[in-house]
């Protein structure tokens, strides 16, 4: 069996995996990233790039090139409720180089990161390569068995990192135990046509008695998300597509005409929402980060941001230890200590939003009017900076020190 030797093997070519591989390679470390798909062209719904992520790109000298790609800019977020519009979030005062959220297809973002990473001699990205199982010796993980084109081979590494998402193969293989926080909702994603000159142009939440919907401005279309009760998609389908269009129109009257473009449930994609995290993110020779360590609700759209922040912190902590040979389980524990609290606090806020805002709305138990905190945000513009920091930066935003670079950038 063929054996590939490397310093670090990363399973999963999503945002966390590609960013982590890139940052390790910037430090002169040999890294192999394996991704099971043949390309990045898949139907992602997580297309947000947050100000904290763009700040890291700025620190890496990549922001200018990133902003040359096509994206939609969101500087404010509002809510329509009870026939009124409320302003909730203003990113304009963040202490970052980019004071907005960028909506960019995730395949474009991944292609951008991968193209930068491929410029570095120590970075290898293996597409159409599946991480099948872990290899180990004396209780320590020593790499993975992978497969490509029906052939198995080994990748032997000082450290293996699971960045393979909420259904992580390596997390299960490593027997890392999850704690389920529970999520009473699922989300239905669909597209609605949009005239680029129409108002409002900003991304919005829509709340009404019996429903909660989010519409994200993607230029030529709205990316819409209807929140439903857990495992409720079957009931929605039974009621028929006409009832579905009517529900969208009732919650968001401005989108009533656009909703007629939904032809069938083939146009509607189900996201099963999960909120969970690992008790321990590591074992000797193995580390899990991003969704593999903490699956987030789509509330706030912060899951990708947290995963990328995990990658930055991991590269900053692990890189020097790989280079000087001091890597041990204590190094991996430092990553968890650094990033566990941001995941926990974010999940706590998401669970609160599920229970106090979203569930009362979709169950019909609320009046459909804006909650008190929304009315306060609308009346006091200064307060809008608080949710802007929570969404745009998140707890404990990470940074990249130039002292770690060994690439001449």
C-alpha cells in the first residue's frame, strides 16, 4: 500500500480545512488536505464571509484580492414584523478593515483560498479523496487510510485534524463523544427572483404569527430560509406547494409575487438543524475543529465564521509546536481551551433565540409583533453596535501575527 508522509493531514476541504492548511503552509509546514468531492461546486447555503474573517484576510495580505471577486455587501440587517420595519444591526462601526458581511458563493471563497494555498510549496490538496479511517500505534493516531479512484493508501502524519463537518468520519473513528444541545427547528432553503433595482435591498428577517423567514439579498435573487418545527417538512409537503407559497406571502408580503416562482418542493432544500459539541476535541495525534467539534444552528449565520476562527487559532498554536517538535496532547488541549468558550457562548445565544423568539413565532403563540429588544435596537442606533459585534466579530475573534510567516509575504 502506498504511503504518503507529511507533517499534518487535514480531512475536509471546507473553509476550516483549507484555511488551516494554508496557514500551516505559510509557516513552512508540509500539509496534505483531503477532500472527498471532485470540486467545490456544491449547493452550499453558508455563503457568508464575516468582518472578522475579512480582517484575517487583511492581516494575511489577501483582502484586496478577495474583494475583487463578485459578492453582495450587507452593511445593515433589519426585521419586518407586524407591518413595520425595524433596524437591528449596523456593521459600520466595527474596528475592522471591512465593515460589512460579504455574501459570496462558498465555492468561490474556497476556490480563492485554495488558489492562494497552492502557491505555497508545502501545501497539497487532494480532491476526490476520501478519509476512510484512522491509523494508529500504541493509542496514538498516526494518520489516515484514504481512498481515491478505488485505490486505498495511507497518509502518515504527526497530526491529523478532522475538519470534515458535522457528520465527521474521523470524529466517529476517534471515538470523540458529542453532547447534543437539542434544536427544535429545521430550515427550508429556496430561491426567489429579485429585481436588482427593487427595495428593500438589505437582508431581512420577517416575523409574523405562525412563521419566521429570512431573506438574503444575493443580487439577482433572494436566498430565503423558512424556519419550521423539527421534523415538520413532511407536514409541509402534505399541505401542498400552494399552501407553502401562501405561507411565504403571509410572513413576508413584499415577497408574495416572487413566491409564485416556487414551482414544486424540488425547489426547496431541507437543512436539518443540529446544535452539538464535543466534550473533548482531541486525543493524542488527532484534533477536531469547526463543525466536527461544534455543530451550530444557522441562527446568525455564524457557523462558518466560528470554523474559520478555529482554523486561525489552531494554526497559531499548532504550527510552532510542529516546527520545533514539541507537539503533544497538551498542545491540542490548548486549542480546545482557546476555542471552546466562543462555541459554547454562541450556542447558548442560539438556543435562547430558538426558545424565546423563533419557536413562539412559528408555533403561533406569539403576537407576530417585534420583541422588545428589537424595538429598542430600532429606537437607539447606538445599541445596534452590540449585535453587530456579536455577528460580525463573534466572541474572541482571532488574528494572524506576521511573525509566524515564513513565506516571504
